[in-house]
C-alpha cells in the first residue's frame, strides 16, 4: 500500500472520475445481488402458487437488473479509459524528463534496458492496475461485505457456515503476498536485463556478425530467458496454489451450507425460496472471493512497478543553482577556461583508490586553442567533460571568463560550451535535425557553414540531401561521416567555448587535412580545448598541455615540449621511453615530420 499510495499525485487529477467509476461498479454489483432476492420471491410466491404470470414478472425484473448491471459496467469503463491513458502519458513524460536531468554518472551505472522497461512495461502495469484491479478491490470488497450481510439477514446460521473460511484465507493471502512480491520484483528486474541484452545485440549487430558471436549471444539470451521463465513459472505456481485454496475453501463451505440448508427445508424450518436465494447469493459471491488471489497478484505487480518507477524519480539530481550572469567582458587574466586545483573521482570508484584527477591547474587563455595530450586512461576525456558539467568535479574550480561553471545554470552553460566526442552519437532523425541540435536558433546559412567546415559535402549526395534520415545511431553512414556530422553539430552555433575530444580520429589523412584547414577558421574566433592523440591534431593548437598522473605536468608549444619533455616525445612518436641511465631516445618521427 505504501508503494501504491505514492501514485496519489498522479491519480488526484482523475480521482473524481475514478471514484465515480467505483460507485458505478459497486452499484452494478449490488444490482447483481438483488437477483437472488427476486428468485426467492419467485420460488416462494408465483412458483409455489403455480402462477405463470408472476414468473413472467420475475423474469422481467431479472432482465432489467441484468441490463442495469451491464450499463453501469459500461459507464465505469467509459469514465476511466481516457483519463488513465493520460495518467500513464504524464508518468512517462515525468520519467523521461527526469532521465534528461539526471547526471551522466547515473546513466553510467544503469543499463538502458532497465530504464526502457520502466518507461514501457512497468507504467503499463500501473495503468492497468488503476483501470481495473484497483476499482475491483473496492467493488469486490464491498460486494463481499454487502453479500454476507444479506446472507446473515436471510439465515444467520447458514451465513456463519460460509464465513468459516475467512480466517484461513486471510492467513494464506498474507503468506502468498510476501512470497509473490519477491518473485514479481525479480521477474521485472530480469525483464530489464533481457531488454538490455536484446538492445545491445541489435545495436552491436555488426560486431556480433563480424566476430561470429551470434551463438554466444544466443546462449546468453537463452540463459536469461530461461531464468525469466523460471521466475514466471514460480509466480504461476504460487498463484495456482492460492487459487486452488481460495476456490476450494469457499466451495467446501458452500457445500456444507447446502447440506445444512436442505435438512432445514426438509424439517420445515426454512422455506425453499430462502434456500434458493441464499445459495444464489453465495454463488454470486464466488467470483469476488476467488478473484482475491488474482487481485492480490496484480496489486503486487503494480506496487513493484511503482517502486521501480520511483527509483528513477528519487535518484538525486544536481541541486539547482542561482543563475549567474553569462561570462562577459572579464579582465584579460580571467578570460578563457581556467582549472584551479580540480580533482575528480567516479562515484562508484572502489574505496581507497586514488582520484583520477588529483589537482589540475590549467589556464586556456581567451581566444586560444589548447591541445590536451596524455596516455590512454589518463583522464583527458573526463577533464573535458567537467567543463559542461556532464560530470561534477569532486574538488577545485572551473571558470569560464572568470565565472564558476558551478554557478551557471546548466542550460546557459551548455549554450556557451559546444562539444564533439570521439565516439559520435547520432539520432534517428534527418541530417538537418542532427546538426541543428547544436543550436536551436541556427538558420540555413549556419547549417551550410557548419557542414562546409566539417567537410560534410557527402550529405548533398544523399537521397534527400540534408532531409535524409540517418537511421538509428547513424549506422547508415561511415564512421568518418558520423564524426564529421558530430563536428558540424559542435560548430553550428558559433560557440564561445569549444571542447573537442579527438574529433578527427576516424578520418583519412586527406579528409583530415581539409577539415583541419576549415576548422582553423572556427578556432580563430573561440576558446578551445582539444584532446589530441596525433601530431596533426596537436598542430591545430597554440599551446599543448601534458596530463600525467592526474595533473598537468607541462605546458608549452609543440616544439618546446618536444625539446624538453621526454614523456611528450614518447607520446608523439610511439618510441619506448628512456629508462634511468639508459640511452637517449632518437629524435622522434613526429618532430622530423611535422615539428617544423
């Protein structure tokens, strides 16, 4: 109940309709309970007097009650269908909005299939529960109370016989509820894991086929599917056991009441009509009683689905900040990007391990292009991700033209900083829509300029030009084409600050030289930090910073670092670094070929 009560803010706007539908359903059930009373009147009256006209009247009353019951159930459905579809849509919109606001660190920890199953399967379960089971928990509960009141009023001794299974049923339902809830949660988590596996297999189908891993993927799928099947069968066994008991105990009580009642009729202590009405009422209560097992199972599934939904909504979002003014004219010493004692460690890093960044101090002057160089895993990409606050720095400050990024509203910050990552991400949309994600207010001229800078002339040869759909993840394009479109997206808005994470790694040398020539036009009017692995990319920069051991260990021009930093020479040449007392490494190829 605690889990389901958390749905109240969503239910409140449709609460009146839900209450009206419940009243309609209760009224329908009460009409059904009146039919046995009509039968009693018919048996003790017209049938006993052998009056056919009275039988027709009774049949008409039963028909009228049945039509009224059907009409009320139709009204109940009409009242809730549209509002509850809207409720599901609101919950899904809130979940999606929350996922957009949650930090990248959250998405690093969660499988996409787990989130997808929460947004689809779980919310569908919640809607179905609110549409039918929730109403009928109230309806059937009311029907049982009213029905037993009618039974006790007709013959209290027979009513007590039918009430005998109540205590055993309560105990059994409590035992069932605790076990079924655990199995339900396990099954829903397994559905999320299976969804993740299917999604990864579909998105990575090229790798799966290229390495002939379809059999191993199929084995992994069968293993997870078997586990889910086993959990679902365990749920089915629990439900079957409960249904058997919920059916058997009331039926046994009804049989006992029948025998006891027949004896009373035979002794003349009970009229035949009263016995018929009593048994008819008891039979009318069979479904409300037997449905308890099913309603409990659906309620458990809905409660677990609600828990999974609120797990995402309860995930902490970085606190809102008072929007600081956007960076404007600042003293020359403050202009640009400045890192001051910046530290960072991932939230799920094992205890006792050192920080990835242990105190970065770096100043990229206004209008300057700085190349960031370091070994794989040194934290270059992480450092650049701290500027637009895709991750939050553990310590220290990062400022843009003197304004701390932590004091900037995220939307304002990301309108100032544009990024292009080494692994480009495109969406199932047109070329135009993918590029203009970088600037909502960009016009056609800005689009064509960005495509020209990124050397994306290939888009004009596509079937519909810039309106061509690139497909999921842009897999209809080559790696170099995707990377160039991602670069176009970064530069389309003429950003004030530009962060590029090795954006040319997938290009051939000829295309790379063309992109570099055009990119200089952009870098001349912005402040840029460029992660570089190749000398050709380094040469785009005015200065180079060497990241090593979680710190910036050297800053200078490409030529200066080649002359004085052995670590840098090794990174640019690929030669093994000199050991203490060993020979001096040869002059690196990088310097001979591009150092001048």
